[in-house]
């Protein structure tokens, strides 16, 4: 099997992730904040160390790391909390995932917010002059940007967009599901209020552990409630961080896997991993461009990308092409990839695209299997 669905979940993981999850959970399975005995204390030490590793990797020692089961839950907690806190005008990029747009659609249906797409040109450039005009016309309360599109891999100029947004005192949120651990971004900047990460994607950890980084000075209303192992007599959620947003039992095994993945990334360096992924993406593009029946979507020279390439297959609807590749041992994602607005912008709605995505462990054998599959498809076209 050749795995080209890393944008959904990276596979395989570094060997250290598998071994450390197993050994830690066998020997240190206690709950954090639920006791003062050795097992609980060891688990707490693991969680504390993992927070520090996230802060170091993402350059944000003064910000708080909150762990959640998924990036979708993290986005819900932030977006719903900011809207409940009074945000009414929301700006998004054209490339947002349903984890963002479905939340906003819900509140838009209720008449509580108005959503505007940031201006992006046909050549996939964020038009900062037009965005300033948009902000002058309708002042932003909340600006949300996907750091990299999960459909075409395009990297957004987050620092520039958020610097402008802060001139209007907007709350800023970057979705780093496709970039944390791969594309270096200084989330410690004062212009970045929230940054969401997905442990199982470019951070190379297991599923079930994600979270967000937050500016502790931003007031965020809780939207989930429950036990924290702290201040239990109080029926309000604690005001302290991270307890205010970490209700329930943390996924200790998942955090152990993330801990090992973060140490592996540190040993490699983000710069090295991104450079290698860009090389792998170029290798993928060279292969796909050799076949006339494939058309690559959204690849513009001079733009920055992560290792994602989407394409169309001549004469076959993209949302039904998955079996063609699966039968030949190639794992890809087809259809809308949970990002219908991106496909509307790209002109690939409603069928979507065939998405190939590489990672640090994509190798020559994977590319050979892909070439063989494409040759086989070519013979049947």
C-alpha cells in the first residue's frame, strides 16, 4: 500500500511514538489532577512537559496550552466562546474546513453573526489592500485563517493578515491543523490570540489528542463544563488556566504519543522537515504532471505550500475516483475533503478533487507504486 492521505492523518508515525505510548501507559496510567500518588504525579509531569514542548516548538512561552480530544473541539470552544462573548462580524479565508464553517453557519442561521470571506485573487494571493478596505467597511470582531488549505496546501500570510486585523482590535485565530510541527510560525506574536493544532497530522502524534494555544489575556467564555479535579466545591468552572478549558479526564496515552512526536520533530528541526516535504511535493507534482488525463488544481508558481496536491481525473467524477486508486493500492482522499467553500472558490464544487498528500515518511517505494497505478489507469483510459 502507498499512503498518500497524510493530510487526514499522518502515517506512519516515528517509531518512538508507538514505543513510548505503550511503555508509558503500561507503567504510568494515573489521572492528572485526581490524586497525589506516584502514578498521578508521573502523568502530571508528562502533561506539563508536553505543554512546554508545544510552547517551545511554537515560540509561545507566555501563552497557555490547552489540550482537547480533537482540533474540531478546540475550534468549537474558541469560536463559540468568542461569539458568546459578543463577536458579531467574522472574517474567514476561502479555504476554511467545516470544523470552522459549520460552527459559523449555525450562528449565522440564528442571526447572531455575519461572515465575510477575505479577499483572495484568482492567482491565490491574499489581497491585503482589498482586505483593508473590507475591514474599513465592516469592522472585524473575529478573524479566522487556515494556515494551510487542506485541499491544495496553500500557506496563508497569517502574520500579515493578523497584524492588520489587530489595527481594528479583532480577535485572531489561526487553524494550524495542516502546519503545526511543519511550518514555522511564531504563535507568540501579540497579534495571534489563538492557534489550534491537531496532534495526529503534521505533529506526527496519535489520534485523540489536539488542542490550542491562547493568549491568557483574552477573555474566552467556556462552552463545555465538568470536573477538573480542581476547586471541586465551586459549581462554576475555574478561572485559572488550563483548568478552565480542560474538563474531564485527559488522554494520557495520547499525550504520551504527542510528547514522543514533539521530541522527534525537535531532533529533526521544523526547517528540515518542511524543506524535505517541499521536495516530496515537487516529486509528487512531477509524477502527476506526466499524465495528460490528470489536471492539477490550485498550484501557482511562487506561492508557498505544504505537501498537498489536488487534481482532477479526466472523464471521471472526483468523488467517485477513490475506488480506482484503492483497487491499485493507493490511499488518497477524494471529494470535498470537508472543505466545500474551498472547492467553490477553486471551481471544483460539487464533485471535489482527488487529493494526494505526503509527509516525512513518504518514500521512493510509495512513488513507484503510484507511478505503476497511474500507468495502469492510463492503459484503461
